[in-house]
């Protein structure tokens, strides 16, 4: 670990610590290495599952069709677009 590493602390029961230590020993890692690696693996799975959308074949084809041939813009859409542009323009002028 480099000198600028961050520290995470937590309290666990004796049983939890013993179980984690046993698992760490089995893979030849320190307890800290094991906990960090396990947390990273879980974090990657959570991030992947929350940032991926799975569509059926039918849904995929419908989405592609809508991208290639979008429905006409109705009055409600045009009002929302104008409101967004006005808000975006106003925010840009305030920040400047």
C-alpha cells in the first residue's frame, strides 16, 4: 500500500472475525487483504448490475426501430424542450 492509502475501520463480532480470518488463511492472504479483495469483488458486481440494462430480443428490436424512426415530436415534447433550453441557458449565464 502506498503512503496515501485510505483507512476503513469496522467493528465485527468474534465469530465474524474468526470466519474471515479462516477464509483469509485458506487463500494465503492477510485479513485486511482478504476483506478488501472481497469488498472490491462485491462492489464490481453491484456496479455492473446497476449500470447494465438487459433487454429481451423484442425490446432490443423495438428500441433500435425507435432510434432509427423516432416518433414525431408532439406539443408536450416541444414545450419540455423549450423549458429545458431556457433553464440550461439561464444556468450558463448565471455561472459566467
